[in-house]
């Protein structure tokens, strides 16, 4: 039997061995922490603990491990154990103070810092952050100023980081600038300088610093992210998307990169790309309800997934009825098809957040668009109170005052908008209209001339409708530029895609970029576009009277599809005359003779003076139940020429049931009502069209013709407005002749005597 002394020796030896094993495990855990191998390090710590009661030293080390591995709640638990044993433990109090600051609990952090005797710069910086969070900004500023007077670059770098965390970005930028003077090629300094400058709103400085950082580390996801965010903040969304896409390639699982990419793509109107980025982000952060909401919006804005986006947002607002953005987003998706519902959603948004200016502005704009200017006014006045320096609000308020005939108020608001945003085309246009209505014609002409110089170079006609927020607040030029940039990017990503080429060419054409459009059309013609694309291209070119290029497209289309021969016939007629056009029509097989075929036949016959034959052809077309609005518009013109006014008006009203906001149909109906003797209805309709599409010259022109006999002074102002907004050469000559009271003797105007002539701009094409 062993002696007591021998047993004690064995016990002591065993304890020493276990202590040595524990020490080895702790050393191994520290090494793994240094290599940031968090899971393995935690395993070593827990094995070292092995059921023992943790000492204060062990708890402190384990807390440090969790801090290093980004697990603050687990760290808090172990540091609090340290304080139970030693309330004055310096590291535990400092670490708990940092955790409290990170969680924005300033008073709790200060309580821990009271137990720390160290007054070195790191502790002082932490104290400054805690003071700021607890509302003691002056005390925080005093500490920062004292430390900022030092010359040590390392201290200044830490100062910059602390100021950035406190959202004192100007001070952070200044600190990093001072460090950069000593270390001009230091990547971390350039990165943090760029980040601080961007958040301070100094984007040029940010761009310079971040581009320098990228020259040092070209693949840095951090620098690409910050530079992308800076470009997005400047609304340079295309560049932001390019940079953020690179960042996501280098850091595919960083949620903040994917979220920034999604929002930049949304800002650039690359809705498909935005939806994909949101999908990837939500795989990493599935509980982010705001991102779920934002993804639903881009689904809806992509058109192809409109119903899906509406359904998702409906679900979201049921779950979050007090989220103003959710209601606002839903309004953006339903305003075209259900404006009353959009108003309800915007009302809910305003109720949830009365300071959401975009919702009030959109609601005011939509009410005005619905003909409810009196109801729009209080919404816009509330928006102005919430954002008194907002040029968009001032401009829209001026438009509403104009609709309410409060001309002096309209002038004041529109001039305010131009003070805030000089040379804004829309504000200039409405101010010109206002001055015309006030009979200040010469002054109005100066403003409208200025509008002509600053307006986007669009083809004459009503603007294409965009989304609710874009229509309410984004200048037309910005919308067009963004659409062109988006299509250029998509076309570059899919070279040879004929549909993208067509969309880009058509938009360039509508924007007046004739040279660029012609280049795109030539590329399209030399490619492998199918018949449908060729026909669309030909019709787009005919719409702007580019009959030669249109003929080339339609000849290729007609070689493969008999239905395209009728459209080709109109292009040939426009270039070579009626006989040439009719010869092409005669080649159309009977099975391909659609309503459009008979309409074109009737139009050519009518232009040749064969009225009875034209009427017969038109009747055959009408019997085929025309399927689209353009047929209804052109057929109604022929009916009006034949004196069948009631039939023309009824046909246009029928077409408007399917396309209630089509500007050409509405203008045709107004003209038809005028010709049919419904002068009051026609004038009411023209005023509504002018309010909805104020940049479109043709309604003012027809309005002038309608008023010439009954209200000559107002007719004169309408002519002047139409001229200022831009007319075709023939219409401009005739309008000027009318203003000079010499229209009857002007040979160029003999074809423009009545309302319908002006509507169609129907002088025969000049050979």
C-alpha cells in the first residue's frame, strides 16, 4: 500500500501535468487567434477549460478571442465574468466600453471608462465617442481638438478613424489628410481618406484618393466599394454599377457590396441587374425586410415582373402598414393602371411619414395629372414646407397654380424654381406659358427661346411616360440620358442583339441624335434582324419622315413577309408618288390584305383626289375590326376628310377605351370634336392635353386654329407658344403667316387651311 506522501506526489504531478497541458492549449488558442482561425481557436479554449471554473485571466483571454472574431455578445459575457472577480480590471472595462459604444450606448460606456485609470490617446478617443453618444458633444470636441494638435501620424490615423465612427467626416478627412502628408503611398490612409471625404460630400477629393488607392491595390474590394458608393451619391449610376460589379467579383459574399450594387443598378434603371443583385444579397441576409421591399419595386419596374412586384409589395405593406416607403413604392407600380389606388397608397405614405417629400410631390403631381389641381395644391404646399429649397416642388407648385389660373402665384413659384435650378427646361417652359397667359408676350418669347436652347433635343411630340417618381421629379433630359446610357450598356453587353440595337436607335432618333441613330440603324440593317425587327425599324423611321432608310428596311421585310408590303407601299408613295405606291399595294396577296392594307390604300387614293374609291377601301378596313390605335387614328382622319365626323369621333373614343392616355388619340379626338362642331368639348380637351404634355407644340397649334375666330388674341399667343416649342418647317411657315395675317396668300400654306390639315401636318412630302 502506497504511503500518503507518495499519493500526494502523484496528485501534485498530475495537477502540474494538467496545468502544463492547459497552458499549451492556451498558447495554441492564442496562435490560432493570431491567424484568425476562429473556430479552431474556440475549440482550443473550450478544451483548455475542460469543466474547470474559469479564472479571471482565462475569461479575459476568451473575451479577447470573441472580440477578435467579431462576436461581441459572447465577448460581453466573458468580460462581465472578469468584472465579477475584479471590477477595476482595465482591459475588461475597456472592451465592454467599446462594445457599448459600437451599440450606441454612450452612458453605459462612460460608466465602464470611469473604472479605467489609463488616460492614453486610445482611451481618450473611446471616451470622446462615448461622450458624443451621450449628448456631450462639447466635451467630445475638446478631447478631439487636444489630440488633433499632436503631430504623431499613428495618433492622427486613429483620430481619423474615431471621427469617422462619430460621423464627424470633415474632421476625419482633415486628420487623414495630415497623415497622407507623411505617408503619401499608404493604401489604408488613402482608403480611409476617400471614405471620409465621400461621406463628407467632397466627392472629387474622395475620387482622387480612392483612385490612388486602387493604383496601389487594383483589386481592392474595399476601395472599389467606396468609389462606387461615391459615384452613386453623385447619381453617376452607370459608373457606380461598373465599379461595384468589380467589387462583387472580388468579394462575392460581402453583403454590403451586393446591396450597394443592387441600389446603384436600380438608380441606373438596370432593373434586371438590380433584381439579381438583391437576390444574391438576400441569400446572405434573408431577414432584411427593407431589401425584400426594394427588390419588389425593381421587379415591378422591370415591367416583365410587374404583377410579381405588386404582389410582393402588397404582402409587405400588410406586414408593415406604417412603412411609408412601402406604400410609396406600391404607388409607383400601380399609378398608370389604377391612379385612384396610387393616390390611396401615397396618402398612406404621407400619413406614415409627413416629411417624405417625394411622396407628397408625387401625390400632388398625380392629382394634377388626374385633373384635380385644387386637391394637388395642399399636398405641394406641404411638400414645400417640408423642403423649402426644393426646385422640383417649386416647379410643380407653379404648374398647379397655372392650372388654377393663379398666374401671379405661378410666376412666383416658377421663378423660384429657376433660382434654385437655373435653366431647368420644364420650369422655363411653364414660365413661358404663364407669361403668355398674362399677355406679356415679348417677355414670354424670351423665356421660351431660352427653353428651346436648354431643352433636350427630342423629336417634336409628347414625352414618353416614365415611372411615377421620375415623372414627378426627374428632369426630362436626365430621364432620356439615363435611358440612352442604359441601352448603350445593354447593347454593349449583348453585341449583335437586334432588339437592343433597335431600341437604342429608336430612342436616339426620338432624342434628335440623328447621326448616332443613323449609325445604329445601319448596323441593324447589316445584321441578321428578323422580319419583325425590320418592320419596327421601318415604321420608326417613317414616323420621323425618314422615308429613304425606312424603305430599305421594309424592302427586306417585304421579301420575307407579305404583310410588310403595305407599309413599304406608304414609304414608296412618300418618295415616288401615288402610282408607285399603288403598284406595290397590288402585289400584296389577298390573304395578307389586313385592315392596315386597306387603310394605306385609302390614304393614297384620298391624296390622289379619288374620294369615293378611298371611302370604299376605308370601309373594308373598318369591317376588319382594326386591332391597334394607329389604325384608329389614321382611319379617323380619313373619316373626317370624308365628312363622316360622328363616325370618326366614335372610332377615336372606342380606341381610347383601350389606350386612355394615348396623346395622339386624345389630340385626334379634340380635333374631331372641333370639326364636328363640338367646340366647347374640343377646347376643354386641348387644355387638358396642354396641361399633361406642356412641351408638345401641336396641341397649342390646334388650339390656336380653334380660337382664331372667337378669341384672336389668345389664338395669337397659342401660335407663338407652338412656334417657340418647335414645329416642322411647313407648319412653322404657315404659323408665321397666320401671325402676319397673310396665310391665305402664302402658297406654302394652301394645304393647311383647316383643323385636320394642321393636325396631320399634311402637306404632301416635298420631293
